[in-house]
C-alpha cells in the first residue's frame, strides 16, 4: 500500500487523512493492470477519458511511474486516425466493446500529458507523447463544426464511420480545456499550431455565447458546471451560472445530483463541482461539497458511484477508479498541488484566438 508519508499533501480536514488518501491511491493502483490500463474497476470496461483521469490522480499522489504506464497504454493503442475507441473490456485492447470514437474521450489525453509533464518535468516523456497528442487533436478538430462546437463522435467504421455533428456542451467544454493544454505543450516544444489556436478560440466563443449550438442536456449537472470547469466561462459569468442552478443540483450534506429530477447524487459530479468551485476561488464551498460525500467512501478507500437518497441505497454497486481519481484531484487542487492547479486553474494556459466577429 502507498505510504501515508507520500500522501501528506492530500490531507484535507473532514475529507481525507494521510492514511485515508494512501488507501485511496492504493485502491486505484489495485485496479490498474500490469500493462498500464486503468478500467473503471477490474472486470469492467476502460474508456480513455476516465483512464486518463485516474492517471492524473496517480500523478497528484506522486505515483509517477504508474501514471507513466497509463500514458504508455494510450500511446500503444491509439488508432491510426489519432483516436481511441470508446470502450475496451477490462482495458484489454483486443476486446473492444464500443468502436465509436468520442471526441472528448480522445482529446483528454492532452490534459493528462500536460499534467504529467508539469508534475515530473520529464522532457523525454513530452517528446514521446507529442505525436500522440498531435494525432488526437487532429482527429478531434476534424469533427469541429462551422460554429466552433465539436461533433461528439465518429460512428464505428463498420457502420460507415459517419461524423455525428451534434455537439454536447459538457464534451465540448472538456475539449476546450484539452486544446488549451495541447497548445501549452506545443508552446513548450516551440512548435506553434495556429490552426489549433483558431479552433480553440472558436470553440470557447461557442460555449460562452451560443448555447443553441449544443444539444439540450440541461437536466444533467455536468452541463451546468463544465463550461466553468473547462475554463471557457469565468469571472462574474461563472458565479452567476453556478449560483443560478445551485438549489436544483446540490443536495445539502449528500452531494450533487447527476441528472434531474432523479433523487440520485454521484461522487464524480460532486468532486467535479468541488473542483469547479475551487477554479472560481470558492474553496470554502468546495470543501463543503467534498465533506458532503464522505458517506460514499468504502472501507477499501474507494468511493461508491452514487446514492439514491429516497431509497437510502447505494447505486450502482460499483466503486470506480475515476470517482476516486476525481476526489484526489479536487483535494490536490485545494491543497495547492502545482501541476493540478496549473491544469485546472488555467491562468497560464493559452486561450486561443477569438473569431474575427468577437475581437
């Protein structure tokens, strides 16, 4: 098990002790396969976004070798077009269970790679992963629509490989953060990517100013907070957005609803809202949210996915690597972990170029 001495920076009153943090890190490591894959839990599937989120949590905990193996898995299994499939059974690349290629799943590698580089300063890693990030970004931008939004996936090749042009606000907001991290990596390598800058600016403008360009998923809490978490919406507009929907989505002392009107709070959404609040400079509210989901913590240090409070029942009965990972990242941000605050605080990330209409 990870030593509590290595997780002292992840101590947060009412959320984690060093020993509890060490147990959570050990839980994620136990899910990781020898080849570096991090499925949701052993026997379930891996998707590239949640795999990367768990890898980032390992870096935040100082488990850089394990995180590096997770990125090596991505490098080995990237498709020729720069994508990854949506689901691999238990992280086994020979057993693909969903051959769709989702843009936000594919883009998120840029966030993870930049986070790992900031955490380690490993130039060799950055050199090795640059072609992976480049290929992923190019795949994603081939699905960008004229209004700046990102089509949410490409269908499986055996079904024709058509682009699904409909855009998801949560997915596009995640892609926006990923493009900014990709631009930071390009800048660090002194390899300017002007097309990426234009694409990033157009996407940010669409998220801020054109909600009609995205499918209406306003019942989902992620569509509420992700434009702020992804960095497209900030300042007074971010506070107005979060405050306007607070009472609809936040259940005091229990966490954040995943989707309305269901009386179901989930750990992942709760931790992401806490991280969003930290981004906004509201660490006190962030801490309260994290403290409210202590009831989801299991004895092994992992976290149950959710809780149906009408029935007083945990549901589904699963403890996922990405729920634990999102908690560790939120705690790391509140604790001032440099790599995590740089990636989510985003003050030093390039913002792209605004479209001509908006300059």
